[in-house]
C-alpha cells in the first residue's frame, strides 16, 4: 500500500554531521588563536632583541673597562711615532750641581796678561769686592796673578802676592798690578790648586781656587794639564772658573772645573755678580 505525503518537506540533520562541524569550528578557532599569539610573541622578541644586544654591549664594555683598569699605568703602551713621546726622560745619572757654598779658604787667581788690559778696571773692582765679602764672612783669602814670564829672572808666569789671610788687603794689592804677556793659565792653575790643597790639609778646612781668566796660551797640552792637575788635586779643594772677555774658552780647563761661568760684558755689576757667585758668597 503506497505512502502518501502530508505536504510538508522535513529534513533531519544527522548528529554526527553536527559533531564534525563543531570540531572543525573549534580547530579553526584554535588555529587562529595560535597564529595571533605567535605574531604577538614575534613582536615581543623583536622589541626585546635590541635591549639584549645593548645589555651584552654594556657588559662587554664593563668587562673591558675593568680589565683596562687592572693593568698598571706604567704598563700602558706609548706611541713611538709621536714627537712628544720621543723626548728623552730626565736622566737619573745627571751631573750633580756644583757646590757653590763658601769655602773657609779661597785662593783668587787673576789673569793679568795683555788680554785683560781692556777690562782690567772693572774686573779688579769686582774681585776686590768679592775678597772683602769673603773676609766679612770669616774666610781666609789669598791672591795670585799670572800671565807669562815678563822679566829675565822670572821662570814661571804666576806669582803669589798675598798668602791666606785678610781679604780686605786684596783691593789695595790689585791696584798695583800692570798687565802684559800672554795667559799661561794651565800651569798657574796647577800650582794654585796644589797650594790650596796644602792650605786645606794644614787648616783642616775646605779650600777653593777661583780663577778669573781671559783664555789660555797653551804652555801645557791637554794630556799634560789633565795629568798634572790630577796630581795636584785634593778632595778638599774645588775649582771655580770665570771666563771674561771675548777670548776662546779653554775646553780642558772648563772640563776640569767644578763650576765654569762666562761673562762677555765689561759691566762691573755683572762681573761682580758672577765672581761672587763663583766664590760662594
């Protein structure tokens, strides 16, 4: 017997189809959520990366600074190509400064050769002032002059005029000197140093030979002078030299002197300053 329609179309959806649809929807939602979170994490990682790099750089800088600070300053390298760094450091073996304190005994040795004639006046005045200053400080003063033998009876060019005593007598004696001959300085210096050494030994006090010279006409060569002066020298005797005028400096004498000064002026004030300083007053 045939079935007849009631005029209505009714469709029933199967339960398993609904379940599949729900599962698919949930899967899509999960996938979308995963992708969104992934993009957020990527953005956060990108933003954090520079900070991490910066922190790493800061740590490296800090480590470098600490390492550099731990290195002793003296170990830091210097550039040899820089002119400023090429300047030599002061030598610890530099020559000591001459002792220009006044000695108890001072022998004044004055050049009275022809070379001294143009400036003899101011030189003798300066030397007289120095002798008086030495006397005022309690020093004993001796006066010699030298040139070359200018008389038939003279065998040496130097002469002892005043023995060690009152320096106030020097000025008057200087006024009686003339000038002539050539400056045989080396032989005079050797004899004066030997005399000062005897005075030092006899008095038990230090002595100084103060030479005022215009230069040297060699009566002894360098080797002879060096050897003779070494024989005459004493640890208690110092040698000061004041070179005046425009004559050539005696290099061997300069090398042997404990102090050496050159004055190319005829001004009495400058001469007095140089001579008194050399005498230690």
